[in-house]
């Protein structure tokens, strides 16, 4: 594999696009990305449409990471959330919120992941209480989401673009070794401040592993990210080893999520994603 093709594969391996409901079909650009190394997609759909989109994703890539924001059920347990997400064809909960009470995060994450659904805990901002993230890290949470909120004292950089937040606090102070996911890059503050391609590169430099593309991103955005990453690697701003490290962490998450686990109880009829 030549150097440019290798770099293209690495970048695709560190992207998580968003698939909207299209009657059980995936956009051609996502299908091409999956062939090039993209590990899966976030599903922007509810009910039967979520399952149809997840099934289309798995038809293209049987061990795909299939992300979803999870059920809109106040007070839902990790086991109940897992049942709802599994019914929707998902193996990655993209919106596990930090618990307010001591031990709440650990219990939810443990219950969710026991049933084969990886937790993405967040948003992490390196501000406020770090206890839930320390609990999550100790419980073996598979992913943590770095958020859009600015990091105090770091030139107001969003957490997902801040090496101080991701590499310093999350990796260093909390000892977290799993996948760091960016929040979706289509937030106005990100688009207006850095543009999606520039933000993707800065996120990888900061220590993020899996960059999430929002539902408004398409083939042109993916191509622009590829070009921006190639320039950053050539200029020495983004070391290729950083992308290789990120791709390996994402590959470990994907392997974990594809392993069979204890079946969860059937979801309640009112569940948001089933």
C-alpha cells in the first residue's frame, strides 16, 4: 500500500459519519468510506427506521460500530438502555450522561456494557466535577466524548480541540486509555471557528481518536478532511503515528462491540429507539 493510500485508510479509520434514515439504504459516500476503513456510523433515526438503517450498515460491514443517542427514558437503567439499543441494532450508546450521584455512572456503564453496548460517556469538558469520568474510567468505559464547551484557561478552545483537556486531564490526570470520541463537528461554533476539516485535524492532534461527522456532512466534507489531514501530516503538524494510534484504539472498540454478550431484557414498548 503506497503512502497516500495508507494515509487515506488511516483517516477513514478515524471517522464516524452520521447516516440518516433513507428507507434502509446508505449514501454511496458512506459505503465507499466503509470499504476504505471507516468503522461504522452513527444512526440518525428512531423506531423502525433506526433498525432499518442499522441493518443496512451491518449488511455493508457486519462488525460495524453502530452508534445511537439512546432512549429518551428518564431514569433508565443501563440494562434497559442496552435492551432498547440492541433492539434498534446499535452497539454504541453515544450519549451516556455523567451521573450526579456517587457511583451512578459506574453502575450505568457497567450494566450497559455487560449487555454488549459500548458506552460513550460525555460530554467531557475538563471543567466542573471529574468524578463521573473517573468512575467511568475505573469501570472500563469503552469511550468518552470530548465536547464543544470551551476549556477554561486554554484560550477558550473547545474540549475536543484541546490537548490540555484530552491528553493532559483525561489521559494524564484520569489515566483513561480507551477511545476518545469528538462531539459532532457540525456545531455552528466549530464550523464558524475552524471549519469541519480544520477541526478534525486539530481534534486528532489534541488526542481525539474517533471524529464524528454530523448529519449535514457528506462526501465533500470527507474529501476535504482527507486533504487537510494529508497537508497536516506533510507539514509535520499531525504525526502519522497519532492517526495510527487512534485507528488501533478504534479497532479495539470495534472488536469489543462485535463480541457476543449476555442478552438484555426486552425493551419496554414505549422505548424511544425500538
